[in-house]
C-alpha cells in the first residue's frame, strides 16, 4: 500500500468520508492562501519586508488576485508584531516506514522544539485545534524515525493571526493519529466510511458532494 500524506491522515481524523472523497479529487493547484502563508513563513525570524515578500509572491504566482494582496497585508502586519525563531532549514521531508506516512516539516530548528508547521487558518482562541494536535503527533512520530530526534513539542505557526502556539504531543494525540491512519488504510483497501451525526458537515467544503444518510464509523475501527 502506498504511503499516506500526513495531511490526508488529518483529513481522515476530521472525517473519514472526506478522506475518501478527497482520494478522487486530483488537485495540483496551489491555493493563493498557501502561497501567501508559505512565502511569509520563509522570512520568519528575520526582519519582515512586506514589499520584498510580495515581489516574491508575484514571481511565484503572477496571476495572484488583488484580494490576496489585501490578505497578505493584513497577515504580514500581524506577523511583524510577534517575534519568531529563525529556522535552520525549511521543507524537510520526513516519513515513518512503520506507520506508512510522510510529510514535510515547514521550518526546522536546531534546538527544541525542532518542528515548526505553517498553518493557513487563524489561531483558535486558546491552544491549538484538535486536528493540529493529530498533525503534530504524526510529525513528531515521523521525525523520531527519520531524523532520530525527540520532537514531542511542535510549534504551530498561525500566519493569518501572526501568532504561534506550542503543542506538546500527548499519548491521546498519538492514539488519535494511529486510529486515523488505521481507518485511512481500511478505506484505501476498499471499506466504505459512513456518516454520523458528529461530523463537521456544516462547515465542510465537500458538503455538496456528500450523499446524505446516517451512518456509523464503528465498523472501521
Ligand atoms: S459533508 Fe460531512 S460527512 Fe461529508 S465529507 Fe464533509 S464532514 Fe464528512
């Protein structure tokens, strides 16, 4: 079985039906929000020069919209107000053969916490999102296996809010990650996930593509 990306594991944690639907969506297009956040993240830890970073964004995506320029200005203004550690490396691919997952660490630091993950969503009021805890657990497990480092603390960098939060990975987070990996593998090998009342359908971008009907996830567990 081919390895799973960590983002797909997180998707499966959020909703197994969403994971299944996304298997059939081929999306090679980078979102404008991703381009903005990623390019800002490359400059964190140094003096942030909005004009310079915007010029780079224009080189990467010359067709970027004027709405994205407004968004960029609001994000960078917030990022300038915080202090950020400087990364020693960007975009380090890590994987776990044991778990069959892989991902790319956005920013890597020589001292603890070693892992910095760029997020495109605004920060929650407190702490980090549950999905980001599962994401952090996956990266922590991959970093231990690939880089032989202890990475139980992960920095989530919420670029739209200009703030970062530390996630200390707990046994529960690792358990949730393992459960999502197990379910994802079952779906890939042919099981059909089903809906239940607790899924976040209201805010789901796939709700129009999703058939209706009550379902249980228990058969996948
Ligand atoms: S609409 Fe609900 S069941 Fe369907 S993919 Fe989204 S969250 Fe999952």
